[in-house]
């Protein structure tokens, strides 16, 4: 029964152009990937500041792993609650302007861990319909009722808040959306928060480190809880949740994904502390990333592409899944790697090419992807006809 089900479901994925098979990458070298015998420009990375390939940071991380054990070898609540981890969490809370912080092994686990623990049956959650899958899964696990509002629509959010004013709902959103690439309408969100006094959780995974003053993101004044990851602009791995006082104690007692998981090692925490120095001194890098991303969007728009994105994540609307996949494959033939994002990552028949800009890219790289996309897009368009 199970073998037949697996076979049929995979066949359906193939037929719908939704089948996923990760590209085998031999190695990475700064902004390049080696795929087979090809050296390709990587426009699918979340290493927005290029920190993960920084020689200076790599030396610091190496020293930390030489100093400490390679594993914590225990969950946080058994024998993994090391002082350096607590120190790092305090420094992250202080840096980003919160009262406390808690590290998780991954961003997915962080959203699962906080949402499933904080909320329960009888609670009401209102969320942006383009929230990350991990947040949606966390809401399901919580048992709370939830309603989605149209992406980044403060007027639609307002209608839900007015309807459920007596229910004291919590609101979930992101500050920089991972697929659309647009910023949260922060001022409108803050105005609604002031008017309705709701509890808010803002996922700043794609913003922390890369945007805002000193890389502190854009939503501190609008968020009760902020979620960040180390695996994007911060160039490491794992995640952190920024929160009010008292919440950390609560999660230690009621968050299953935290309680029953091996803690990140001491070396990770020591490296996380080192990264704050890079982030606080990274304004020149952020400026380069900001300007290059704007140049890329303008260049693509001038060539007739429909491009969304307010920062370093750009989404080129294609629509058809098969065509999006074909364009991505042909770009590899031109030594460029771009993610073909398809359902369920984005809505069905709303497939996109997601371009991840990094500070490692140059204007010459941008010119190459624009000209290559123009050539490939035109050829697939003719083939479709």
C-alpha cells in the first residue's frame, strides 16, 4: 500500500512540474557553485552579506570549535545549558533591543517551538497569508484558531482585527518576505498595533543583519517577539528568538521542540557572539548590497520582466511551473543558478524565479544574469508557442 502511494504521489509531482530533486553541488567557492564540471554564479543563496565565506569569520569559528566540544551532547534542559550559550543569548537580546533571547537549532524549529507552546485551543491567530511554512505548521500544532489576511494588506488585517476585537487575537507576519521580497508595511502595522493592542510575532529571518540600522531589522517597534536565523545574513547555522522577560522560562517548560532536542554546542554560541561585531560594522557591505539589489531590479524591469522585491530578494513572475523549471535549467547551461520556486512554496500557477542577491555579487554579475535571462526567457516563450 505504502509503496504504491509513494509511487503515485511522485508521479503526480512529475506530471504537475512540481517534482523536487536538489541539484548536486560539488563545492562552493564564494559566489560560485560547482555543479558537475560547471562553475556557475550562485543567485540562490541567503548568504546576503557573504559572511559564511569570510576568511576572518571562518578563522574565529575554527578557533571556537578547537576550544570547545564539537557537540553539546545533551538537550538544553539536561546537561546542555552552558554559560556561554546564556551569555550569547543575553548579548543578542541587548543588541537587537529585546529583554531576552533563546537559541534554536533551526529557524523551522524556532517557529514550531514558540507557536506550538505559546498558543492553544481557544486562542485566535491572524497571519499574513505569505508567512513561512514553519509558522503555518506551528499554528496547526498549537490547536488555536487562525485566519489569514491578504498579503501585506493592512486594510484586510484591520477588518479581521475589528471583527475579532473581543477575542484578543495575536498577529503573525514577516518583516521581509522570503519569496515576494517585499517589506512589511511597518508604519501601518504599528498603527494597528497601537489601535488594537494585539500581541505580535514578526519573523525577521531575511532582514536581521542585512537591513535596518546596524543590521537590526525593521520591526522592533512593532514586534513583541522577533524571530531570526543565523543561516542567512549572519553566515552560521541555527536560529534565535527575541522576546520579553519571562518567556524564556516558559519555553524551557512548555516548548517540546526545545525540551527534546540536543542543544547547539558552546562553539556555536561563542561564534554567534563574534558575528555581532561583523554585523555592527557591516554598514558598507549593507550599502553595497542595497545599491546592487536596486540596480538589478531596475535592469530586469527595463528588459520587460515583472519583478517584485524591495531589497535583496527579487521575484520574477513566470506563472507556469513547467516553464519556470525549464528557464532555471537553461540558466544553469549559461552558468547561472536561480531557484525556480513552485507550489507549495508559492501559490499554484504563480511560480517565480527567486533571485537572492549577496554582497559578493558585482555589477558585471548582474549584467550577466540579465542578459542570460533575456535570452533564455525569449527562447522558452517561442517554444511554448
